[in-house]
C-alpha cells in the first residue's frame, strides 16, 4: 500500500485519497474539474499533473487542495472557521482592529488608554497603565510638589 502522506509519492495518490474520502467517482471529480475520466485517471496515477484551474474547481467539492499538494491536511476547527469567515467579510478598519487586539495578547480596546486622534488631551492627571507600562500624568512638578496656578 502507498503511503500517501510521503511527499515523494506526489499529488496523484493524495488526490485519489481525497476523492475516496468524499466518495466521488473519477468521472464525477474529473467532470467537475473540467476534465474527463481518463485525465482524472492520469492525474491519480501521477502520469500528468493537475492545473491550478482544475484544483480550484474541485476544491468546491470539498477536496483539501493543501493536502493534495503538500501532504499536510488543512482543516480548521469550527471556531477558527468562524473567525476566518468573519475576518474575510470585515472592513479593512475592522481587520486592523482585530489584528491589533490579537497582537496585544487580547487586551480589549476599552481596557487600553487611547492616545492621539480625537482622544488626545483626555487624560489630564493620574496614572495611565497599559500592559507592563505605567505613566503618571500631571500630578507633580520636578520638585515633587503640586504645580502652582
């Protein structure tokens, strides 16, 4: 039996494994990809290599193209798929905001002080803390006393 995970066995055996996983005939898969059964057989036997257009079309049937090409399955958990779907549908601004929150380790925007833009000048005095940085604003002058009026 061929080890379809092994990279040197190529695309053909993995393409067949995906077709079998989805219980599709060679004729059905080939036709959906814009090819005939004989071409599908040549792909699976490694005699020909599928085109990008063919792979794109058969992905619509649920063929894991990443697995076919690399031997590594690409499967998202339900929550990951939902995040990806919502991210792709989001505006550029919302995408940047989501990436910013993820990069910050999940600190929600409401918990982080806003500096700049229409919020500049909002903090007049007192402590400002963001993650591991703390700044005290406007409470004392250099001598340690309150500023005079």
